[in-house]
């Protein structure tokens, strides 16, 4: 989401999402339909049960946008509800969700985590991207996540950022969020990263130029009361672009400059050596005089 009004919900393009168990191991995804309950005369859109000579067309429960629309799976119904801006309060009342054991599947996934990697292309304006539970949709101009399916009072948003960059790598770049880990201890809340992105141009000695970015970051945790979602639980990255551009340029030192540096170093060595020699000489003479005076007395 950005200030220009552009929004992308449930991004899948160039983003890979993997389920993880409580130990952090990847859970192999199964194809849709494998292991699902057998469909035994599901409910048709017109209200009757599917007969052997009919084509299945499930009801969207009032969320159809056209008369010929069909919702054959629980996900189809949820998607139709999302487009309408409706929330699904009780999936067990939906024939498709009840057949597929939607709520049981959600319960079976409790304690799981996820691994997300990939890249996003965003406009060069202030905005944010976030990771949060539940299907997202718009209702009355407001960005909403459907959390009712989870039926939980708390969400664990512990996370580790392996790598986060804004642009291509260039020599010397430091990404302050690489390897950052945060453990959730309070019942519920929103973890926020406020990022200032600085456009950067790097040119090496061969003239090759890399257009990239550096960034600085501050962090903030916004907690909510137990059971009251005053803020959406999740991890949020708010980014803004700096009006200043930084340029790094590699270059060779000229031979004359090198020679001047060598002469300065040699001259410095001789000067320090002379100071030490003078200090030792005068110290030795002073000690010798004191010894001679002691003998005469």
C-alpha cells in the first residue's frame, strides 16, 4: 500500500511462501483435494443436492456478481465474500467449508510458522508492506483482514529477518535489518519498522554504475488489549524515500599523489627518529653529569 492509492492484496507474484512446523522445518504442501473429505452430493446453487447427471455449481450465498457465478470450494466462497467486503462469521454454515473441514484445517495448523522470500516492485513514494493473518479486503475504503476464521485471542508474531534490501547489492552496503530477530512475549500487537530509504549510486573503477538504495530503520511495538484488535496483529514495514541521493565513486590514485604520500611518510619517520635521538642523547648527558657531580662530592 502506498500514498498514491495503489494497493496489492495477498501478493503471490515473485513471492514464495512456505509453511514451517514448530521446529522450523518446511512442511511439504499437498495438492488441493488430496486428503480432503469425499464430496457426497454437495449442495447446488439452486438449493438441491448434486445428482449423478448434473454439473456441480455451488452457491456463493448471496455474494454472486452474476447469475452464472459458481463457488465450488470454500476458498471460492471466501473470495466472493471478500470482493463484496463481507466477513464470514461461521464457516460451518457454508456447505463447501463444512465438507472440506475448513475449521479443522485451521486448528491443525496451530503452532505453525511461515517462511517468505522473494521481491516486490513498489512505487517510489512512501508506503508500507506487511505480513498479517487472515484474508485481506476493502470495506468502505478501509483495509481489513478477516480474522474470524482463526477464532483466537492472540497471535504470535515472533519473526526473524534473514535479509532485507531495497535494490541491488553493491560493495560496502550495510543492511541494518539483516539477521534481526524479535520474540513475541505480550499477548497481541503490531510490530512496526519505520524505514528511511536513501537512493544510492555506486560507480566502480571500470565505470560500471549500480543504481541502488541504503536505508536506516527504527522499531516500535504497538500492543493491544487481549481480545480487542485495536491494531491488526502482524509485522509492518513503513518506508519513505529521502530527498537526498548518495554517490560512491571508486578511483585510482595518481602516481604523483602516491609519491607525495611516500615522501610524507619517509619525512615523518625521519622527524620522529630525530626527536627520539635528541631525547635519548640529552637524557644520557644529563645522567652522566649527575653521576660526575656525585663522584666529586
